[in-house]
């Protein structure tokens, strides 16, 4: 039996690195999940003046974490934290949002 070498592991590592990218590419062209659609509907009701609402499940499809983007005049000249507070105060989700990403 041949001895193990780091060079032998390179093809295995390359394959693993590509899996998240492959998942992302497949997810990019897939229709939205039921959870995403539910969150979008809630946000449309809470932010009727929004010009764009985008919800993406970033938890791998299980619905544990969403990236939410809302474009609205209501957010104009507000800091990210203030925008985050506005979304939480309107009760847009079953659980309060806990992450901020700009």
C-alpha cells in the first residue's frame, strides 16, 4: 500500500471546496422556498411602500436564517441599526432578527 501524501489529498480538497459553490449556483436558479415566500408576504404587509423586497434562505434551505433586503424611502438617512430596529418593531417575523449585515 502506498504511503499517504499531502499531494494525494489535493483532489479531495478541491472537490469539497466546490460543493458550496455548486449549491449556491443551484440555489441561485431555483424558485424561492416556502419560508422565503412567507417572510416576503409578511414584509410586504409591514412595509407597503417598499419598492423592493428580497429574502434569501442562507441556512442551506432549512429556514433557520434569512438574508433580508428591503428598499424603502422609510429607511432613507437611517443607520443600519435603526433600519434593523424598524423591521423588528413591526413584528415582521416570528422571532426577532438578530444579525446585522450591511
